[in-house]
């Protein structure tokens, strides 16, 4: 059973890593709107426990500003690497 579970997890990982590119204008606007609806404001503390590629994370971090704190994490290393890049540019 362990082997089949490992194979299933590997398939999920492969499917996730091979998905279409979501870093387009539509998804950036949707992420920004999500942060607005969550009422993330300057000075707040935000935890994003499924950061993915980081679109909502970037919007949330910008919303809390230097007066707040933001922590984004994701279970898949691939997504964290993709999300980390935009933060270093800002």
C-alpha cells in the first residue's frame, strides 16, 4: 500500500508542476481582488498556508506593508521557488 500511495503522491506532484501558467493578468487581478475581499490592511499579520506561485502572497505582502508581517508557505518546493522570485525583485 505504501508504494501505491507514493505513486499517487508523485502523480499529484507531476500534475501540479505541469499545470498551465497562472501568472497572467487575469490571475493577478483575481489575487488582488481576493486580498481586497479579505480586508488585508497595513499593519496586519498574514499567513498564506498555500502560497502556490505567490500571486495572492505578493498582493497581501504589499497590502500589509512594512508595518505588518507576512509569511507564505507551500508544501511543494517547486512552487516556493517560483513564488520567491518576485519578492526578491521588490
